[in-house]
């Protein structure tokens, strides 16, 4: 018989329609490891609280550790597994398996605990890990870009504003712009992890637990930095979930911009770079095609991630205290995003490391007349002409910009070298930033 967590006050069995809507085991199996961890810690805390003897706790802990992992559905791919009819949620699964193993003793484990503080605890354990994992993946991408920047600190290419050629920059400088963005993303993941590093266990259903539990010691035993401070907030707070989704959406927005740049750089028109073969796709119809599908998918996933964030915020905004079942729907977006990050970020790392540069094309484009116009105006300004007048003069003589540039000894190298103040594209500055 499958053990049920509730039902005594009901005259009719739950309808099949209720199961489809209410059951979450199909996706919250992802929290299995965390649910076992939380239950092990709770069983141990029940000993000093006088609910379990030390040997009962040991029996429960050993049985919990032997429960088979119901195989996390999302680790297999993007599609969540269909809901299981057998268990309502991961907590019911763990408890049912515990009953199978130790009989009636299993019924003592839920003393003073609720699924509300249990699920909040599971999710926080999961999210702290997901944040750290995302930070590490982001760091790998940033390192790949940084090492390319060190090698290409003096490689000229056109810089753009409004998608129009603007002034020369170096390819290394372009790489480091993304390193800056990724640095902020990493800090946000770590920050979210440390803000969410609080243990809700011991908050009960909403009002706290009637047992004498040392919640700080319990929090520490689970590896949390501290215990939450208000039970109503602890069971209903999902800020950390929203923060994870925001941070992921921000990271993916950066990756989408990177993808957008690389799609253009690898286009037949620009041809500044070529994607590694292993990270490009072909066409079923046009034999010559080498397509940037990976980059387009990164861009697409950024859009969907923004949707996941707004979906969760909309879910949260009207919830009365404390726990409401709407909160069960907080999980799938988190599980999906972890898979997206685990797929997209390493794919972009592979592209960043494997990109072939067509330095001649980049240089030729960076040396085009129009890209030198600002430097000519700067040169006139340097010899005393007010910059506004210099701008007018150069603007009126764009047809002879090449001669003007020559007159003033302006080359793409001299233009780059002049941008030598902190944060500028001068090769020396780029080299310094790439190796610091
Ligand atoms: N599956 C539920 C969730 O994910 C667990 C908490 C259930 N609590 C309750 N009061 N029904 O939120």
C-alpha cells in the first residue's frame, strides 16, 4: 500500500483530476537529494528534542540514506517527466520509502515539521548549489575570453555604435567587455547564494515548531550560514528563487549580446571570425552553409529566461501569508534554467575558445577611412583647433579623409595607442587588463 500523508478527514478518494493538478512528484523529484539531507538533519535534531532515541534516529538516518534516487527528471533533458500517479510529491515519496524500510517508526520523523518548512529548506539547499554552479560556469567562460584577450590585445577591429563603424578597437578589448559583464554576473550569483543561505527548517507550517530545537545548530548541520528569523516569512519567502532567475536572465542577456555580436562577426558580410566546426550547424538544402544555431539558441534562451523570471514574480506578487500552493509552481522554472545555464554557458565557452580569427579582414575593416575620421578631428584639436570646428572640417572633407589621416601621421595603430587612459582600448591597457 502506498503511504499517504493526509486523508483521514475525507470521505471520498482524490479525483484523477486533482492528482494531475496537485501532484508535483513528476518534477520535484529533482529535490530528492536535498529532501533526504533535510530529513537526516531533522531526524538528528529530534534526539535532543526528546522525540527520537539515538538508536531510532540512527535507524531512520540509515534508512533515509538507502532510499533509491527516483532519478531527477530534469537532469535528463529539457522535458520534465510525466507526473507519477504513485506519489504526491518528493516528500511523500521519501516518507513512503521510509515506511517501507522501518515501519511505524517512520511516522515520528514528521513530528514538529511541515512540508512547508521542508520544501523551503530543500529549495534553498538546491538554490545555493545552483548559484555556485552557475558562478563556476560563468567563471570558465570569463577565463576563456580573458585568455583570448591576452593573445589579441593588439588585434585591430572596427568598434561599432548603432551597428555603424565607429572607431577602431582591439579584439581583446571586445573580449574584455564581456569579461566585465560576466564578472558582475558572478558576483550576483555569489551574492544571491549568500543572501539565500538561511535555513527555514524548524519554522513548521507557518508558526514555528513546538519542539525544543536548536535551529542555529540545525542550520549549521545542513551547511547553512544561519537560521531564518521569522517563521511566516521563512515558509513563504521565494526571493532567493526570483534572485536566481533574475541573475540567470541577466547573464543570459549578456550571452545573448555576445551571441548577437558573434553572429554578425561570423556573417559572410563581416567574416571577422569563423565558428569552430564542432559548434556550428549545416543546412539540409544549401551545401555551403555553416550556421550559428548555437548562438541563436543562446539568444532565444535569454528571451525565455526573462519570461521565467516575470512568471515567478507574477506568481509571488499577490500571495497572502504564509504558504499557498501557488508556491509549488516555483520549481520548474528553476530546474529548467539550471539546465539552460548548464548547456548554454559551456557551449559559449567552447565557441569563445575555438573561434578562428580572420585578422586580415578585421584589420582591413578597422583601417577603413571612416573609422579614422574621429582621430583626424582629434589631431586637429590637439594642434589648437576647437574640437567643434575640427568636427566640422573633417565632416565636410570625408572624401579626402585618407590624405588627411596621412598628413597627420594617423594609422590604426596610432589611433589605438592613443586610447591609453584607464579602460581604453590601447593594446598596452588591454594586455594589462587581460593579465591582471
Ligand atoms: N509539493 C509542495 C510544494 O512544492 C510541498 C508543500 C506542500 N504543502 C502544503 N501545505 N500542501 O510546495
